[in-house]
C-alpha cells in the first residue's frame, strides 16, 4: 500500500464538508502513482470514484496532464503547428464519426493533425476511432512511436494508440469498467496533447462546466490556442441537428461562437451509426467524391475547421475549399499516401 497515496485519497474522499481539492502538484503525484501502479488497485478504484463524485477542478486536471506529459509518449515538433483533436476514448454509439475525414482534409490543406485513443472501452463501449482508421486501410496499432513520427512527418497525420504507445495509461482502463463510471481521466484525455511543441488543442465536451475546467487547465499549462466544441457525443464533430456551440480560446472571457447549420444549408439529421461497416462505406464514398449526407457533414465540419485553422478567410470560403479538396480527389490522394506510409511498416 502507498501511504503517500492514501493521504491524497483521504483529502479528496472526506465528503462534501471536510474534503478538499488537490493542488496541481498533488494531482500530478497521484496520477503518477496510479500510472506506475504504486497505488494499490483498491486505492486506485477508490480515488477514481471519489474524484468522479466530487468532480475535478481545472487545477487538478492540469496536474494530471503534467503527469501524462512526464510519463506518456510525445511526438517531436514539426515546422507547422498541428491541431490535436480530443475525442472521448469510449467511442460512438449513435452518430457517425467525422473526425477521420476532417483530419484527412486538414492534412491535405497543410494543417497537421494528431489524434489519440484506444480500443473499445468502458463505460460506453462505443466504436472507437481506431476501428474506422483500420476500416480505411490505415492501421496505427502496430507502429512504434518512431514510426508514427515518420508517418506524421510524411503525411501530416499521426495517431497515438494507447495500448501500444502508452501502456501505463492503458493499465488504468479496466478500472473504468469496475467502477461503472467515466473517471476524471476521461475529461483530462480530451485535453491531452502528446506533442512536444505548441499545438492547437480542440477538445469536445457535453456538459458546460467541463468547458470551464478546460479553460482553467489550459491557462495553468500555458496553452495559448484552443477551441472547445459541444459536438456529437462529446466529440469535436459539429452537429447538423442543432446549433454548434464553440469556444475560441484563449480570450477571457471565452469568445463564444454559435454556428447555425441552417444558415449554411447543412441543417439535417446527423448521419446515424447503424453499423460501422455502413459508415465505413460512406466514408470511402466521401473520399471518392460521391455525394451523400456524410459528404455534407464532412463539408460542414471541414468548412469550419479550415477557417478556424487559418487556411480559409471565412467559414463560407472553408466550405467551398472543402468541396474542392474532396471533389478534385486531393483528400483521396492524402488517404492513399497515408495507406502507403503505414502499410510497408506494418507488413515488415
């Protein structure tokens, strides 16, 4: 048993009247002890559920990110600032993910993208991003970190796969199933930037208080460029059935942007996730320039992100640019280049 960890657990688990929040340094120490399994399983589970009940603070999340930065994988800086798409690790169950198509489009336009995640994960057990990448013929699961770095430098796309690239974090995944709730790690992961330089971090969220935690943690860690997205199932994917609610950092108060899909001709039902196979077929059709509702969702997302990343002067111009990149086959070319960059490595 870790006596040091027990003191931190006692601090957050003492109830609403006597419990206290951890300092940034304490949160980093607690996260480090959990990642290294210096705390016992009973202590780790108790900490996660106590923290879940009490809710983390932005300062605590900053400390947790400090520990991830210390012990986790990091891609080396490249010449162009990348964006980091922070998407819930436990996947999707209701709506088709757009992020792989958005990432391919942004990379085509010269904006590098890093994603991260693992396999099917508690508590939601939804379809994870890695499954859709594999269905597109891009398998990140066998690449070493240097190989991911090489692919990232060649294509502008990188994916950190938890079981292979950050096994310490993967070791905490079983606790999610055992406690039956998303722990605060699930919030922190949305902000994690496994990159050794300045990046534009884009976390998705569901509940408004989470956005405030993002702001505090980013400010403490010196993140100068970020965008918060109240997206589909907590992801960075812009919805089409409702207004997209976005926060443009780092201004204080946060600069608020409401994008109405009907104002741009995109209001419709979100593409459902009836099966991964059906969505993968739609993804391939989209990359081949075939019209569909998923193509429309991709244009909607691409238009916003091309503007937000400084490639297009307006959302309208971004939508036009997105359509050109898809219909002229340029995004498809990036997709094929990514397949070529990863396949020889995985087959060897």
